[in-house]
C-alpha cells in the first residue's frame, strides 16, 4: 500500500528528508488525498489550516459530497468552504473561482500527474497548461494562477455555487481591488441555513487588476484580464460570520500583504504545532496513516471569531468573545461526540474549553437537534452536545457555566424523539448526561428524577434487544434511522454494568458479542456500533479487543452494510488505507469521527463512554507513542517487553491498574502507560 501511495503521490511519500534517512516531521507525513476517491471518506485535498473556516479545494466533474473526486478527470474551478467528510450531499462549496482563456468551455481537463497537496496547500495543472496553486489558513486563502501563453483570461467569481440549496447572495462592492458580499445557503441535508460574508481582491503579478466587473446572470462576476506568458493572477479572500466589512478586515490582516508562499508557510507552522502534540515513531505506512487521520481530526469545528473577537451565535445575534477565548461552529456532534471531541479534550484542553463554551452557547441561543435558520457556518447536527459538555467538565475542562446550561438541557429532553428503539437509547443517553451533571452540581432530587427517566429505556431494550429476532439483521428495522438491531444492541454504553450484568449476563454477553463479529454483523462504516470492539476489554476478554482492533486498523475485511440496506455481497478491503480509496466503501469520515477512531485505536486507548472520564486500554499499533499535555508533561504509551497470548492489566508508572481502563486524570497527569 505504501508503494501504491508513493506512485500516486511522490512528493508526499518520497520527500528529501525521507530519502536522506532523516527523521520526517509529522506535518510531512500527512497525505491529504487519503479518502478522496468515490464514496470512501467524502474528503478533499483542500488547502486549510487547523480548525480553519477556509477549505480551499478543487471542484471536479464528476464529484462527491465535498465537490471533489480523486478519480475525476475534469475541473470546474475552486471553492472556499466544505463540510469535512459528511453525508447527505455535503455542504459548502461557497465562492467558486474559475479561470480560463476567453472562449474556453468552463470545464477543463485535469493533469493528474501534476496534482499535489499538503497541509495548507494544493496545486494542479489544468486546461492547456494553467498552473493553479492554493494556500489557506484560518479564515483566509489565496488562489494563484500562472498562465502559459499570452491572451485574455476570464476569471469568474460565483457566490451562488454550492452543494446545498442556495438561499441568497449579493455583492456589496464590485471593484476588483475591493470585492465584498454575503450569501446564505442550506446547512448539510438542508436542515437549516447558514450565513457567510466574504471579501476578495484580484491582482496580476502582485499589482491590482484594473478592469471592470462584468455581471453574469445576476450574481456571478467576470473579469477579463490581458496576460503574457508567465503572468500570475491571484485571488485573495477573507471570510467572516459578521458582515462583509469584517471579511475585508480579515483579508487585510491575513493575506493582503502576504505571498502565497508566506501563507503556505504559516499554515505549515500551525499544522506542525498541532500535529506535534503526539509523537509516534517511523515514517512508514502506519505513522503516515496516523498523522493523516490526526490532520483530519483537527479540521473541525471551525474557529469563527474575527480578529476583533466578534462572531455570531446560532440565533444570528452578534457577540464578542471574552479576552483570550475563541468560538467555534460547524457541528456534527452525533457523528463525533464518541471520538473526535474526546480526542481534542485529551490533546488540546485549552481549545476544548473554547469548544465547550461554543457548545454551551447552542443552548443559550435556542438549541435544535439539527440546525437553525441563522447558523454562522456550515453545520450538520448537534445531538448529544450535553454528553460532550458533561465529558469535558468531568475531565477538568471548563469553558461554560454548567448551572446555567443544565436547565436548558433538561428542557431539551422534552423535545427529543422516543418512538423507535434507537431514539429511545439516544434520548436515554442525553437524559443520563443531564442526570449526571445535576448530581455533580449537587442537585440530587433532579438527578434522581432524570436518572429514573433515562433508565426507563431498559424495558424497551429487554423487549426488543434481549433475544435475537428474525429482523435483527435488517437495516432500519422497526423504524431505526440507520443500522440494524444487532448493531444498536450494544449502544447503551452509559449503562454497561446493567447490560453486561442483568441485561444479558456476562457469559451470554461475551458469547453473543463474539457471534456479532464472527458472523460479519459489525459495521465499521457507520457510528452506531464502532465502540463494540472495545466492549470485550470490560467484559473480561481483552484479547478479543486486541485482535479485533488490529484487524480493523490493518487488515482487509468484509463490509456488508450501507446506510440504506445490507449488501448482497460484501465490499472487501481495509477500513483505513493509505490511498485515495482510504476508507471502506460507503464510509464517511464524518467531521473527524472516523479519523479520530483510528487515532485512538492506534494509541491503544478508546473513550468508550463519553461522560465517564476514563479510557479503555488495549495494545497500541506502535512500540511507543508520546502525547504532550499542558504543564510540559508527557504521556508515554508503550508496549511491554513481554507480549503473550494473555493480556495483563496495564501498568501506570509501574503500578498495575485494576483492569483494562485508565482514568483521564491519572493519564493526563503524565507518566508511563505500559500495555502488556
């Protein structure tokens, strides 16, 4: 697989440092083309910075959810935003830029051999030799085009381009040296509306373009620019959730006086800092996959406050962040509360505190399950935000006023669906989180009432899930949103003691969980059962967890399920591969949710129960790994010298743990975790 990736991406895999035998920096191990082919991740090679609003990426024909398909042969241009690896039809695609010679059709052939990308940059040659280079960081980007021959090129800016329904677009300034506007579009699945402002400037050879705009069919602006061989036409762009004037200030601050090379260097430096929070050895396939997935995990949510601290909440109101803080938007919480949000809590607790404050503000602004009509940025859905807040608070991550948010969480419970079996389990998890938060705040009467309501799901579970029925392997049976009854059977992780004990009994639990995997009933391509491999570690059979995790991380396997139905024949391949076909068929990354699963499993850890500050421990993919935590402390995870068929409880700083879990506080304090 590494050879294949080198053939596809020689610049990334065969860097001078690697050829010279030097230690390759994590930022140089990232392969942005992983997961960009077909329905194998729904990702793009976008130029972007950590948690950046701008995801500057090519738009191809044909295309997948994020406007790009690695296997496509044609290019329509480049756009500035996209949701990261999500379903429905994706989201974003805002402010599309295209440039070609006058008279060209507005679709060009891609020179695939020229296509390259890295953290913060992308480049490609298209048409009859136009070189396009992109760089982005934060809320700003630069698109630069180098022209091979003399003539007139037409550059078109389209504010109505996108992957969801377009609601409105307008230009508030139309001069090539001062382009400003705003637009509104549907969130992912068109469940709500987000509103975005933008500003841009055009230059030729770093000098302002002095040609008038031509208005095309309402909102598209065209600029006809005379060029000579080797001329460079550049578009500098800034985005803001506040207004067009703020977008212009973003542009002026971040890119107006910067070259593309300088912006690319700043993005590389920021990525090097973020990816350097974890160190794993080597530069082969496993570390490349590790850092590529860590790169994806660090792209969402997007920071939305401007340099002056202003931002908008999900009700459209304007606010200013307290000094030293930031705000984020772009949620896919149902997808990533299990893995990605806990990962940020361990690796970057300061940022996690700002994310917690941003999640809490969803409640203050009138939280809904999917999206409002006034979202500040592309978003999907926010179910289980309360679970994420409880998880952060119990890990010592502040950022929000729990006493203020709790009544709003309780009020939200009245609106949650309870018809289908999966809905009852999902709502029970939210009710459990509210009960636990009430308990932590000393509101014992409220906690007891909420817990009673949460655990009432057990009656339904016993009726529907205790005994295997003829429809257990039918996708969407009995009104399930996705998945099968087999897959949702293991979903109540917040109530595992009951599930392993009274629910099934330990022996039956292990026997039927083993059957679940042996019969190919597990589905790694969707979230409802991705925790299942780690359950054995809590039910007395940690060796099964070790074997299953190793297979999912590194081996081809059968994948039987799609969202609508079970396949007649399985798709056979790796769930995670160093290749544009980087995920199993039909598997979305889902805003870092799946990428974070890979990172956790590779480290030999897993946040099995968000809301309970502990991690399951299993064998890591590497001999050792180091995580830098605040206070200049380091967590070192290592394999023990003696690896046998039977796993023994891990050692934390030389002392054996009681079982195959480790508390967050003990781990985050730093030290040595030895898995044996």
